C-alpha cells in the first residue's frame, strides 16, 4: 500500500544515512524502524490518580457549605455572562 507522510528534514536525513550505511533500501529500513517502534512500545497500564487534599481547618458552626457552593456557582455564572457580553 502506498501512503504519504511528512518527515522532519533531520529525521529524513538520519534515515537515509542509516539506510546507506547498512546498504538496505530506504523503504526496507523505514518499514523495520516502524515495526520495531510498534513492537517495543510500552503498554500503558491505567494508573490510579489520587489527588492531593489539604486541610482547610474545621468548619465553623453556622456556616452552610451548600449555600457557599451556590454563591460560587452564581459568581461563576456572572463572570461567564460578563465575558460573553465582552465578546470573549
């Protein structure tokens, strides 16, 4: 199968030099290099992400954290509307 790829000039020259030095056709070298890269590619196992948490101190009595979240949401909405009105 025929396909077209864009190679960086330095990479192309390196491949050509290697093919010349080894006395193999450019196409054969490129094929070998691609297969080797695919065969040696490390399998990436999914990792568990554990975010850092920080203590923000004790919750003071009389403060409603749900209401604080609503206030933050409202402020964020206002900021979005402001930016939309500015055309950003």
